[in-house]
């Protein structure tokens, strides 16, 4: 396997779920649809021979790549991503193919057409949803640019929509108590682990006891980036102990966690509280406790501190409490 990895051009790669892929230059990934190592090697060597034989033809034909063909190839390359990411990729590309047509050449797509595409989507759709689609579209065209299917990214210059600020107070005190009162023991474990670690839901779904060594959690986040989170107090109790290959929680899909939490929050009288607010709570509470943005970004797995600043927003009540400390301080003596 190591010898295969060192070869120029395509390489063989095994996803965390055991399925083998061919990774092409530019990070294109094509599934071999097998978990068997020997079968994967045979398929890879056959693919590599064909790729080398047709490499020049692929380069020459790059300028004529059609949107429908790119959609198929791009989605195959993204199969290692989280299910929700892949679903959003498919949704936005399906919309684009529906508007521009599957036979449209990639290089002929203009910024103006992407702007019009966004405008058409705005009808009856929330700004946050539009911005999500636009982010996925930018990533898709950035990949097309890396693959030399386009000369520039037509989605990059399209501005995001202004989103109304969403009130997202930390899930603490009576809100947390009310939600926990509606939860089963396993659901309470999930809530506490997310609150004490700041893990993303998909990270918790993949977490095994083998990732917990020496009192720390070693977790791979987005793009396989490794980070270390100390395991202390109630969190250690909630996680418990198990065999290295055993998953910490019984659910494998983050959408399952989101659905369960939405039901609990609604039953508790807080329908606007989301599962991801638990991660937001971790960031906010850490910031209020005095953890600086640099170290908090490491704990939360952010590439940019600017992303951390978005999470480190104090609640309106916290601001009120700070300002209330001034009450009476300036009315000391009479003039």
C-alpha cells in the first residue's frame, strides 16, 4: 500500500468507513465500492493504467467539460464528506443544472448567471439557506478551477445575503434543566458530552473509546484535522469506559441527534434551541471564563480565529450584568 501511495498521479486511499477510493491530482476522489484490500489494489492498478493512457485526452478535453458531467464527477469526489455536506452539494448542483442545463460547458458559465441564479433562489427562501447554497457553489467551482475545467470561479464574486442576527443564548440554567428533564439517560449523555467538549455532532457520532487516551479526546474534525480536548469532571463520567473499537454513543448519524434534540427542546418549551447551540454554548462559556480566542480556536477545531470570534458572542443578559456593575459608581458625592 505504501508503494502505491508513493506513485505519481492517482493514489489509493481508504476512507474511515473502510471503503477504498482512487484519489486523482487535484484531490478528486472516485469510489472503488469495495472494502477488500486486494480487490481495491486490482481495481486501482487497472484504473491507473487507463488514466495514464488517457491523461492527455482528459487535459485536451477539459475546456469542453459539461455541467452535468462535472456534477457527477464532483459528487463522486465528495463521497468521503459528511452526509449533510454531500446532500447540500447535490441540492445546489441539481438546481444549477435545472437552470443552465446539463450540456452547458463549464467554462461558459458567467458571474452574471450565478448572480441571477441566486436571485431566483431568493424567492421564498431564507437568506441563511441562500448563503449555504452559495458556499457550496463556491467550493464546487473552486474544485473545477483546480481541475482546470474553468478559468475562474464565477461564484466567488457573488455577494452573500445579509442574515438577520439570531438570538442564541447559552443553553444553561433553566433552559438546560428543562431540556434534560425530557431526555432519556442516553440523550442526557449526548447533551452533556457536547456541552463539555464543543464537539460537532458528526464528530461525536464517530467517536470511539479508542480515541480517548491519557485523559484526552483525540478527534478528527473537518478535513481530517486532528485536535485534542481534555477530558475532565462530569464529561468523563458521561462518556464512561468501553473497548477501543466501541462507539461512545449508539447513534451513527448527526441528523438523528439533531432530530432527537429538536423534539426534546420543543417538548421543554424551547423550540428555537438547536443541537448546534450546545457547541455554541461551549464556545461562549469558555470565552466568558477568560479563555483567549487562540486557544479556544484550537479546542473547537477552527482554522481561522475569525470563525471563533463568531462563536464567542456574549449574550445580551451577560452584557446587561456587566453594565449593571456601573450602576451607582458615578453618583458618589454631591456637587
